[in-house]
C-alpha cells in the first residue's frame, strides 16, 4: 500500500527567509501525482503545488517550488521569502486512483 | 459559482444515532472522496468513488457508509457502529483526465461531535 511520511511535525522560519518541508512516499507505481496542500486555521484545504511523476522538471508556483527525486521517492517543498500568511499546516499527498495524505507539518512564521 | 458544498457545517450526534453528511459538487468532477481529520492524524481516506453507482473503501471505512446515485452527490452516513465519530470531515472531488487530472478540490468541511 502507498504511504506518505512527513517527518517534521512542526517547523519555524523567520519572515522573509526560506524554509524546506520534507516528504517521502512509498509506492510501486511508476505513474502518479504528488501534491502539497496548505490548511490555514480556517481549515480550508488549498492546493499549493502539483507534480506529475513522469515529468523530471520540478514544479514551481511563485514563491513555492519542489525538489522531486523520483528514485529516492522524495518530494520536498521550498517556500522562499516566507510571509506571515504562509503560517499553516502543510500536507504532502500522493495520488493515483486515490489520494492519500501525510500527517502534516505545522509551519510557524516568526516576525 | 462552481464548488463543493458540505452541509451541515456543525452537527451533534447522540450515542446510537446514525447521521448523514451531505456533499454536493457542481464542477462536473468524476471522482469524489470523504476524508476524516483528527488532531495529529492528518487526513485519512474513508471512501471514494470514481463513477456513479460505484465506490471503494479507503483506510478507515468501518462504521461508515456512502452512496453515489448521482455524479454531483456523495453523502456519507456515520453509523452507530463508528465508536469514535467526533472529528472534522472533508469532502473532495477531482476530474480524472487532462491537465488537472487527479488534483482534488475540497469543501469547507463538517464538524461532527458526539454528545
């Protein structure tokens, strides 16, 4: 069965600095998708970034980028120029015919 | 506006009662999902459905039931067999093809509390 592991329950970063959230996954599939979702205190789940496993190029969305290492089954999220609004729970997710989530990393932004 | 609507937002259940959480989407998405969120547990998949009249169990299906009679609707019933139902429940949907394939979009969630 597929699994997703986020090894950092909480992290803190100074405003305007860069932070990297880690995610590893386990699968025997070759074609799948990977996602990072943000959940602010409102509990609304917001898609941050999406990566297709067949694409070697790392996905980027403005200040958010990923480091996708398919052989290592690693999918980390880098947030550049951290802002106070980035404070939230971040979930890594794996998807093929269903989508499963890691336990999340709570990110604190220090002013 | 297109989106996913969950109702009710807050629900209280007495011991031994069944309750049903509603989820409706007007995004014309093929697949729908139900997740449960507990503190420190992340999101755990309860059930999912990729087409009408068909659905599959997720990791924690015991004590729950679903139906998919219409493409836009995927209600979740929390039965009395679910011993610890107090949690935050999230419904989601996705299309299965194209550039946005497999990206899931979420409703705002429903809080269920056993009293």
